[in-house]
C-alpha cells in the first residue's frame, strides 16, 4: 500500500535531516520497534528514557510514510465530538481521553522546546458548516464547558467580526497546537539514539517468529533482530494484516500554498475545521504558507492518481476561497495520504492474545500525532511492567 502520493511538503522543506543505515548484521535488544514514523520515534524515545535497549526498523526511509503526509495539527479533540464519544462508553472515559490528548500536547511542547520543530500553540475554531448544525454544536460547547475545557462560543456576529466570513456558530478552543511532524520525528529518533538506540531503515521485516522468551524478526537483508518485546508502530498496513475489523481506511488530500506575505487577516493563525463530513481543515506554517486538507473518501488506489490529485486540490482551493474570498492562494505542493478511523474515534494501543510479547500502536483518527504521544507513554509502561490505568481506554477489547 502506498501511504502517500504527490509532493508532500515536509520532506521537501526540510531535506534529509537524519540518515540511518540498513540492517547489515544480527542484533539483540530488549525492545524492537517496527516503524520509524512519528509513533515509533516517540515510543523509542520514551523507551530509551526508561533505560530500555532499543532497535528501530523501517522498510522505508525514516519518517517518509504517513508522517510525511501529515498536516501536523495537534488537537485534543477527536473526530467524534465529546458528546458522541461518550455515547460509545461513558462521559468519564470520553473526558479522560481528551484530557490525555491535552497532556500529550503539553508533553510535545516540553519535548520540542525551541529546537526548530515549529511547535506553536494555536487556538482552534470548530465551525458550524450549516445553520442546522448550530443546535448540536451549542450542546457540544455546553458539555465541553461543563467539564472544564477552555472553550468559548462564537455567534454569527463574533465570527464576522473576527474572520470576515459568514458562519452560523463556532466553538473556539484553547490547548491545541501545530508542529512540523517530519522534524519532530527526526528529533525523537536523535534523542533515542543518544543513549544507545539503534535505528535501521530501508529494512523490511519479512517474518516475525515468537517463542516463550521473545520474538525474532527476519528481514530482507538476511540479518535478524532478537528481542524480548516487540512494538508494532508501522501504520495502517499492519492493521489490515491483523485481520480484525476494527477500523476503516480513508484517502485524504492536502495542499500547501506559496508563502503569503501578510497573514493579518487570519486571527491568531488558529486551526480551523468544521462540522461537515468530510471536513475541511486549515492551518498556517512557520514560513507563512496556508495548509489545507480534506476531501476524504474511502480508501482505494484512486488516491495514487495524479489526475484525481489535481481535481481534489482544486476542490480544496475552492472551499478555502469560500471562507476567505478576498485571499488569492497559489498552490505550491499537493499530496494525498491514508488515515484510519474507528467507531469511537480512538486509536488501538495494546496487546492481542494471538501475538505474544507484542504491543500494537495503530494510530487511527484525525489527531494521530497527539495519540502517538499517548501511545509512547502506554508502550513504555507496558515494556517496563508498570500498570497504566488508562490502558483500557485504547485496548482492542474496549
């Protein structure tokens, strides 16, 4: 499966940040991490912090799968509203999962510091796409406020005054952020290698063999990795191979504009998304570009079509222009990617009985980077044998 197509912005902007060799000899470690994208990188960092001996493997170049296609929005809000999420379990679990998202963003801010990951706190604005969405969005605002999330209601006059466009209502939230996911991934890998983690990319794991004491990974390079525990953070391809009907894959499209000299028309350079499904989402970048994504549809190989990429990009540009009609954007780069959804909008992080010594981190949902940080903490606790009271929220049997 091709996890992305087109000209993804982040690798083009950053170039080769970190270079890792393919596996050329057998390795032995405490924990093997399969996947050198954002989830695997953060997990490796957390594991080495805890004193674990780690080997990371990826069949592609590090950070060049779904991570490269991410638009880098960090949100604690899930694709399902708090009200909808509570209907799948209970309000306490729903609130807790959102609180963990807020903590994850705080942890990412502390990790990024001022090192150039382009981490910036941004408010987010969740727009009612139609007047019929206002009542449910007002109710959602009330639930969020009741549980002490930092939110405010914007009516039509507020939106017109702040943004200059017409919408019937919106929730403005504090606590979200934006980041350069490609730089963040390489920063996490660098921090993991500092105390001794070994990273090998362009190395495909062809078979996983288990016994009573651990796992052995066979690779296309002829070398093997022997580990006591295995962390699988290799994205949506693994989810399909598990044969478990736990989620659905979707194709999504995005573009980034040429730099815009003056962004004063965009209040707070906030993150913008909407109630319509599939939703449009927008952000800015540190070099004054506008990044726009959406136009999702059920996954198929159609997203590999350059013709469809041009069509979807034109639709995204048109929808962006409907919000900001006086702004003329010029598309610089456009790409397509793959993401997954689950019935409750939460990822699957945990173990499966038929795969001993193995923990999976399947980052479903529109805020995958936030959940990558959550997964890193859960994986660390699993590897060191520390019970985590939040593990059941993301378990496969929840």
